[in-house]
């Protein structure tokens, strides 16, 4: 297909800049898995992001490899070997032993990550290898990569972007040891700080121990720098080179989220007393960051009633920060919750975490409302309900002002609502709080047109699923609430 190059470019961007959820979806996408035209980009994606899969998702991927092609004998074995070769850094126990056996039998696989070889190359060239860097002390590595400058430019000449990728792989060799030296990255270029914090987030997600105090101290230092400050050398000219601190701040949001979500034996890994103040100091300022999404699509002509904007939200600086804020809220809540009967209660609700309430209420002010911010809030209504259902009841109309006469409020309210109906599992208790909003949405469903552009998102169909599930559970009758279900079915027949 003549547009196949755009699929390859999409994978390239996912490798380097997508959030973990999009990376997981892409890795597990059977069409991407089988598309030989995406072979190389998919191989790089696996090498860089396979670690973000959950154990269940990894097994799903391995089952696909185990199924293999229809061929029997060595051809089938070699195919499986070439697939395992792509994730060799992530193999453990039996899988690792299987790979080693294949390697002993076949040697280094050819064309494991390419369809054919030409006298060309992909990606950036680094002036140093990981092996070169491992021979040095950490402070020497930081000094060396920070001071390096290209002597000449041109095709296949070493670049700063390539060196940053090598530095990232070097950090991956021993994140626990390197984490205690995080302070060495202060006053260094954003492109290297970004990669370091990214690897720390990945280490936390993988359950590895790191020197959290040192890394948090580095994050605080970054947030004290002007966002627009240019630190990356002018020689770093590529479109994906860090021009300022924006992408590093995104990595800090992801790092904070991973710290808050880290679990050991189903309990938070990091205690509240030791880290609350510093994590709060990271999350709060980030939540007022740039709301603009990294996804390039003109939404000015959208009917927001039929679009789910969560993909835009999670790919924006503010959206990433708000995800971290909700992870922080759950982390605090888990520490302070009480069990009363069969319920887990957060006594005092947002009074236990006024900083979270302030973040949410800032997002709801008319001058601060954005599609991205409200979509994240809508997708986390379940967390808000658990922590403080009274606050949700008091603010439901402000979050979901679906008939506002102000266009920005109206659009952002539908962004919140559609993220809620698409991404939050239906629950009758949410319905009781949001009964008015359900009613408005059903009424509006009679007047909307679901375009081909928005059909795959289908928030209006998800609205129908919510109500039919309530009916199926015996929680909502046809004549309840002014015959809401009858209205929905009548709208569906238009």
C-alpha cells in the first residue's frame, strides 16, 4: 500500500513517545504482529517497550508465538526462534532456556528484524556503544555523553540523538545502581535527563528497587527549570530531539504515576509518610501544564457528543499529569482507607487529600477547562466516587454540563461524559449520582449523527450498553425515570 509508510512512522512515534497503554495495544495488535511491512519497527517496539506488558499480556503474546506458522519441523522452530530473538532481553526461566537452545542450534538469526538488507540503515547513529560506556564510572559516562559533539554531519554520521539512545540502553543495564547517582544529571541536557527518568519509571514498573530519594530530588530540580529553556545542544536537530524540558516533564509525570501504582504483595511499595510531600510537589504543578495533545488531528468541526477524546488526553502533557494525580489520589486513599463491613471507605474523602481536590477544581474553572483535562476526569469517575462521592454529587453538573450555552464548557463536558461512558464500567451507584446526565445524553442521542470518523469510538452505543446492563441486572425498569429506557429505544429506531 502506498500509505504504508505512515504506519511505519506511527510505530516509530509509538516507540519513542507513546504512553504505556498505547504501546501495549500496539504490541498485542495481531495485524501489526503479522504485517511483514512493519517487521523492523515492530522489532524495535518489542525491544524498547515489551517490559511495559503485564504478565498476562506477555503470556498472550507468547501464546501467539507458540501457535507459530503452519509449517512443521525446523522452519517452524526457526520462525519461533526469530520471534523470541526480538524479546531476548526480556526472557526469563523456561523461555530463556528455550531461546538458548534455539541459539545453540541456529546461531544468530538472519533477517529477524528486517525483511531484506540494503546498504542503508534506520535510526540514529551513536558515536559510542553501551559496551564503551560500561567500562567507565557513572560520573565519567555523564561527563562524556554531555560533552560529546558531532565533528561532521551527514548520512550515517554519529548524532546526539543516537548517543541519547545508547545512554538510555546503558541506564537499563543497572537502573538500581545508577539511580543513586541521579544528582549527576543536574545541569545536564534535557535529552539525557529525559532518558534517565524514563528508565527509572520502567524500573519501578518492573518492581526493581531504586534510590527513590535521589531520583525525586532530580525531578524536583527539573521542575524548577523554565519549561522553554533550551539545554539540548544545537547539533541535535532531529524532530524527536528534546528542544526544552517539556518531554522530560512528561517523563516525571509517568515516573510519579509508576511510584504511586507500585505494589508489593498487593500493598503500596512506597509509604505515605516518607514520600507524600515530594510526590505532591511533582504532581500539582504538572497538572497545570500544556493541555495541547501530541496527536495531530483537526477537531474543530467535530460534534463532541459522538467523540471519545481520551486518546488525545493521554497524549498531552496535562493529561499525563492528571493520570499521575489520580494514581497519587489512589495511593493516598489506600493508605488511609478504613474497612467498614464489606466497604472500603476513605474517611473524610478529599479532606484527606485537599491537594487533589484543588487540582480537580482548578481543571473545572471555565478559564482552565480543556477537552484533555476533562476527558481524564471523566475516565476516573470511579476513583472520584470511591474517594468522595459527596464531592462528585456536588460537582456532577459542573463536570458534565451537557447543555451549557458556553461552547468550551459544552465541548469539554461531553469530552468528560464520553470518556466516562466508554471507559468506566457501568454501576448503578454511578447512575444514581448521574441520573440527570444520563437523561440528557439519551435526549441528545435523538439528534446526533454518528459519522464513520467517530464510529469506532461509539460513546452513544456505550451509553446504550450502560442502560441495558442496568435493565438486565434488574436495576432499571422500562418505566423508571420518566421511561428513560423507552426513550433510548425510540432514539435507536430513528
